[in-house]
C-alpha cells in the first residue's frame, strides 16, 4: 500500500509535526532524567538549568499547537491523518506537563540536597523513577513508529508503578507520623514520588493516544489502577 | 548554433515576421479586391446592358373609334388593327400605295392594337369617339430612337429604312413620341416580338415550381434528417444511407432530369412542361441539400439539452419536437433556403422534362405549361433579334433579384430564430 | 457507530453490472440507499459512480451499446422490468447535471415543462402555483419572481443550477439524483446549494456524485466509495471519513491514491 500522499508537502508537514513531538519528548525525557540524577547524586548545580530549560518546553508545545492548526486548516486531513495530528497536539500537552513535573522534582530535590541527609528513600524513589523513565521512552518510541502494541505494553506497566508508589507512600507516611525533623524531608520525598507517579499516568495517556491514532478508538478496558490512594482522593500537585 | 538571445538576431527575425504578416494581409486584401472588382464589373455590365429593356418608345395617336370597326355591343370582336391603321393613314394622308402603307404600318408594334383594345374594353362608351392614346412603336424603331441602331449608317447596312426614319422624324417633330417605362416587360409572357416579350410567364413558372419544390422537399428532408440523426440506430445500414445521401448532393443535375422524364412523365403520365413535374424533379435534387445541413444543425445541439429533457421525463419524440427542432431551426431554414435558391437557378434537369419551351401564357396553376427564369433567359439569349439582347440582361437582373430576395429571407429568418437561443 | 435501523430503504441495487460495448464499467454492485437521506458516491474519475447514478433513472438506456444487468428496485419494484414506463420513472426520479443546463426558454417555462408534459397541472393557476412552490423550494423564488419570463440562460451559474433543481422537483419526484452539481460553481453558490440539499432531504431522497470529499463529508449521511467499477466500502459518513474499514478507502480519502 502506498503510504505517501500525492501532494508530497502534506507528508512533509506531517513529518514536521512528528519531529516536533520527538523533540518535545526528548526534552521532557532529558528534564526528567536530569532531575532524578540531581536527586540521586545530590547534584545541586544542575537544578537551576533544569528549571530554566522548562521555558523551552513550553515554547515548543506552543509552536507545535500553532503548526497543527495550520496543517488542519490547509490540508483538510481525514481519518488517520486527522487522528495523527490530534494525537500530536494532545501528546505535546502531556509532555509539557511531564516537563513541569520534572521541574517540580528538581526544585524539591534542591531542598532535600541542602538537608544533606542520606536517605534510603532515595533508592526507592529511584526505582520508581527508573520504571517511569523506561515507560516514557517506550511510549515515545511507540508514537514515533505508530506501534499500538508497544503502547499497550506501556499502558499496562503503569500498574507496577502504582503498586510501588502505594507502598512507598505508606512507608513515608509512617516516617512522617513518627517525628517532626524527618517529617519535613519525608514530605518532600512524598511529593517527589507523587510527581513521578503522575508522570507515569501521563505516559499512559500518551500510550492511549497512540492506540487511538492507530485504531481510531480509545482502548476499551479500564486501565487497572492499583493506586488505592488515588482512587479515594485525586490529589493534584 | 544560432544564438537566440542575441538581440540583433531577434530584432531581425521580428522584422521578418511583421513583414510576412503584412504580406499575408496584403494578399488577403488583394484577393478580396479582385473578387469585388470582378463582381462589380459583372453586375454593372449586366445592369448596364439591361437598361434599354426597361423603357420603350410610344407614339401618341389620335384614333377615331369608329363603329365601322367596333360594334358597341361586342367590343371584344372589334377590328382594332384596322382602327390603328386607319389612325396612321389619317395622320399621314400623303402615304399612298400598298407598299408604302405596309411600311407605315410596320413602324408600330403589334401591341398597339392590344393597347387600343384594352382601352375600349375597359370603357365601351368610347366607341364612336375620338381618343388620343400612346401606343408602342416597333422594336427596331425603338432601338433606333435609343441610339442602339446607328441612323448614320448607309441604308443597306441598316434595318430601319430611310422611309421609316422619315415617318418617325415627322412624328417626333410633332412631339408625339415619348419614352415610357416598359411595363410590358413585367406583365407579359413570352412573345416573338421583343417589345411584347415579358418575364412574367417565366417568373410565375419559377415561383410555381419553387412552391412545389418547397412543399415536397422540406417536410421529407427534415423528417428524413430527424430519423437518421435522432432515431435510427447507428449501424452499418444507416452509415450506408448516409454515404449515399452525401453522394446524391454531388450528382449532376441533368441526371435528375432524366429520372424525372422516365418516372414522372413516362411512367406516371404527369403533364409535360408543368411546374408540378419541374418541382418534383427539383425536389429530388434539393432533398440531400436539405438533409445534410439539417443533420448538421441537429448534431450541433449539445447533448446536455436532450439529457435535461429526458431527465424530466420527456419521451424521445417530445425531446425532438419540443427542444431539438426549435433550436435547430435556424440551421434548417438556412439549408432549405439555400437549397431553394440553387434550385431556382437550375436549367438542365428542367430541360429534359420540357420546360425549355416557347410558352406565351402566364401559368395559373401547377399543371399548366410553364417555363422558368433561367430557361427563359437562355431562350432569349439565343434569339437573333437585337432587342432581345437587352431583354436577356433584364431577365438576368430579375433572376438575380429573386435570388437576392430568397437569400435575404434566409438571413431574416435565421436572425429571428437565433435570438431565442 | 450504530446504524439507524428505522431508516427505510428507498433504493435497492443488487448485483448491478454495466457494460459499454465490450468494456465492463460496473462489477456487481450491491447497495442500499435510504429514504430522506443524502447518500454521496465518491471515487476517482472513471470509477463508475456516475454510471451507477444513471442506472437509477435509466438514463443509461439512451446510450448506444450500454447494457445493464442486475436489478435496481425503488420501493421494492424493479425499475428494469418491462412493466415500468421509463418516462414515468423519470418523473419519479429527477436528475440535476454537472453543468447547469436550463432549457433556452423562460424561467417559468423551464419549471413548467415537466408538469405540462406529464399532465400534472390542468389549469394555468395550478401551474403557476406549482412553479412558485418549486422555485421557493429551490431557494430561487425571491430572486426571480419579478422576471419569470426572462430566459433561463440569463441567470448566473449558481442560479441556473437552482433553476435546474426547481425543474427537477416540479414534477414531485421521490428521488433526486445529482451528478456533481457544484463542480461548475463558485464556493458561495456551492454553499447555497449544499444548504438547499439539507432542506430538500426532508421531502426527497437524494443521491449525489461528487469529486469533493469535503463536500461528501459535509452534506451526506451515508457515503459509498467506488473504485474501478467496484463498490469498495459504504457506510455512515462520519465513520468513512474518520475511521474507514478498508485500507483503500483510507488511502483515497487521505489523498494517497486516485
């Protein structure tokens, strides 16, 4: 099946949107990785850069929106093309939020680092972060290759993240309940963990969009949520 | 390799192109002017040579309508010739002797007595009175008075004798001779005497013939064209018919005359020399000339009109009659009238069926004997009498006028129908 | 994407095959067209959509060498049976063509021609009424009511096409077929006619052939995609244009082939 448009500039427009998503995704991944690295290696110097880089992400998302509107207006896309463009717009919004969360993680890490306490919680958080980083990378791969099956794998892995987060959440609450001095640091850890869990949720949103783009409808089953706490009260950071 | 970007080269080429265009235009102009000049020359020479036929010299005679020659109760049996001769004798009492008197009588046309007869019949109360009436002179005297017979030639070379000249001069001195418009040319049929010969018979014959041609060929031609173009399936047989119709248009017209002779006259025993037969023969000839432009007119109508009519639920017949035929009318009319105009000028086919004959009476119906304008012209052209020279040209002028009228009618009708399209 | 089960099927095409001489133009088309809906037939040039359209009012009969196989039923009656009078059929199934083709008569006579030849209006006043109603339904009345005797060809392109629509509906058809009715018109005239179609479908069943997919997407409830004489896919318009089942359909509407 010939997958190219007769009007080749249409293909170029769609490719451009793809690249912008890829760039946005790459930046978001970078920000996330840098934030986690700063936390794990107690590296305070990079945090300021992370915070200022967020502006670039915001601008990129805005540019992508503008470009998508142009393509819709000029090309009158149908079916798969239309879904691709709408997905790009939604995923860009999601990735921008991911960037925001990474910025928050970096800011909270600054507080923890200045405290100079070496905490084993760092390792737990690091474990969740690893999984979510992997998910994000694969979700972006799935988008780039329009691979709905890979997207579904990502979609399902969020359950693991939820389980890890639930147990860490319990532990940290226990520490907070015990004493005031450690409570402050623990609460920061809690927020960081929450941010990472939210990034995981957003990554599944990306995966869902990829599925929609390929199949024309959202995945039918409810994503299994193991995050008991989120069920009760959805706390946004 | 020539350098096309060189401005000098381009300028030179441009100049040559403009010159070629100018030359082309000049050729066109020259062609038109040449054709125009030929036409003008032709027309003017014909019209010029026809002028003498449109007027005729008359002489005013005092005629005593004596009851010796005309009885009051039977004016149609009067001896009008005698009356006229008596009038001449009265006017020239010095002329005696039978030979001289015969010469005197000959200066008048035979139509002189007809003129008197007509006058008396019109008003019988004139019998017994004296009237003064203009009567026509003979053709030779008329030609002499018009200067077409040179009176300065020696008598042996002249048709008009000195004695005749003397009579005429005397009458001229008395201011009795006048040149009048020759109505006879338009009211009379053919005659042996040139001054009495008129175009009316041939004109009427032509009109009757064309009428028959029109009545027969128009409906047949149009219906045949409708059938071939709109109804008949497009297969080998209709293609064959089409080829044959196209060829018929090129058949020499005399062949139709032979056909007419064999079929209409010998087989059906229709009257010879009648406009009925002439019309039928010409109709056969005109048929392909109507069918072909009619078909072209139909073919020129875009199929979208037909589709629109069919789409609304019109039947095939309704499509043709309500939509296609009205739109094709300009083309059909043009074709018909041009075909008729061509038929009006045909002589050869009518030759075979006997319409090239000396016929005096003006035909009053389609079965009467008649001749047609081109035939009449030909016969007059062959007549040795000098006065027929002008009449031949006059006949040509009348024929050309007829054709002009027919073509003008074509243009008028076409314009009228084209407005609605 | 649920089918509206209560839609009545107006036209049923079963195994419709059309030959032009030796060449086969349509290969066994099975298609249902619902009442009071606009169905769009799309596809590249030469795919047979116009040929299929013309089967519905038997306009293919007038083309020499054209043979139609299969059946086309309107209200359960096969229109190709010998019992059906083609002239009557064409009063029930009207047609509007690609290039506006009003008769070279007055506007009044254009609309009145159909009712006249079918004997639908015995009196002049009834005829006047029919002409007015048709012109109103076609959205042309206000523009021409003062000059009904003007020639139909003196109108603008868009007006001429609406006149042709008025002419088609003057005979009170059930179905109106439109063969690319807007191709020769500017965008505003096109929009006027698209709006008209939305109103018309309350009273008529409309089948439209169109080259513009945007137009098909805008105005139709169901769409059928033809390709080289085959019916590739048909269904609800929203489904066809957002998520077609057939890859070929997807390729065509995205501008990837054809």
